[in-house]
């Protein structure tokens, strides 16, 4: 099942390549046709790719229903087997990618090169886990992989310093730090079972950048607190997509994701059109908002 999901993602990505190229071209055309005021908004946009890091905590309780049948007329010889199996394991990401895009809205100028702003973005993490073989009993075991796709929508207050403040390419260095709240939607498939979850997490971020033809920025974001990825009670182990099962067991499973970190390389795609004369101290670069 996991390989089918991965194959579907690849096929969809290939099918969307032409559409994405057309979207980028259309995005550029909209920018070129925009008014001077609208162009300033486009010039604050950023996007880019990176890596995500999140370990998961997996708690499982497997019950062989043949040995806990409430029917008094049922007579099973347990043969020394245990009806209940408790398994608690932790896994680190085997591979993970992140895509982020967003913009910011100026709120208050601070000095000549500082700015308090509202940063709004969308970020997607696609994380894969190698679960490996798990034996629940002598007759039931699975060999599984896990995958989690998480959509974050961070909204936060940030302090910015440098070229982004006045959209000026002469100010080569940039810095941003801030914090906020990130609502999220996650879709995960761990140990043959899947869930769609929603919630919110607090986050902090820091960003360093330099202007070299366009604005390049390295952003680190940390999402704090735990998030539930999968929670399934009384699931039929017979639904496992791989491994072996005699079909007589139920499984309670809870998968929790821990603190999540992302490191992304971002660009401001329209920063090539930032103001190119003077510096942030010159009269050419009064606040542009």
C-alpha cells in the first residue's frame, strides 16, 4: 500500500509538471501587469524547499481475541501464550522533504532598517519512517513502513532587519526572527492504519539571508509540543497490508509526533526587481508601505 501511495505521488507530480510551469509563467505575467503598489506585495513573497525532522512515538496493544472471548462456552487452550502484547517503540524519520511559501505584511517600522511584520505562510512536510518487522504473537506479525504528510499554516509576528524592510537590493544582508501559532492538518499511515488529524502548534523561527542576484534566505523553524498522527482502537490486525496474520487479533495503536524542526532554503522570486540605488539610510529608501 505504501509503495502504491508513493507511486501515486510520483505520477501526480509528473502530470502536474506542465501545469506548474504554466502557473509560474502566469504568476510572472500577473506581476509584470501589476501596479507599482501591487508589485511591492509580490516582492515580499518567498518560497523554497528544505528538510523536516520529526521522531514518532508508537504505542501498541495487541489482543488475541481467542483468549479473551467473553463467551463461557468457548474453550481455547492458550498453550502458554499471552493474550496481550504491549509494544512501545520510537522511530526517527528515514527521509523527509519540506516545501514552504509565504509573504509578510508590514506593521511598524523600527529604526531605519528594522520592521515589525505579520508573517503568513503555508508549509508542507512529507516524512517517511522505516518501521521494520513487528511480531505481535507466534502467528501474527507485520512488516510495515510509515508515511506522514503535514500541512502547516503558520501565522506569527516577526522582526525583520535589512533588505526586505525597504525592498532594497543594496542592503545585502537580512535577518528575521519571530514566533506564532501554526494550525495544521496531517494525514498519516503508520502500521497499516491511517488517520486525518487537525490541531495547532506553537512555533519559533529564525532566518538569515543575503542578496546575490535575488534574495536567498536560510530559515529554521521549530514546532513545539506533541501532535497525534494516528489513533485507532480495536482495529482488526487482519487489515495489515503486509506480513502475516491469522485474523484473530485486535490492535490499539497511538502514534504521537514530537517536536518538529524544518530547515529551508528560500528565495524571494521577485527580489530581482527591488530598488537598486542608495541604501537603507538614503532618502531613496523611505518606508515603501
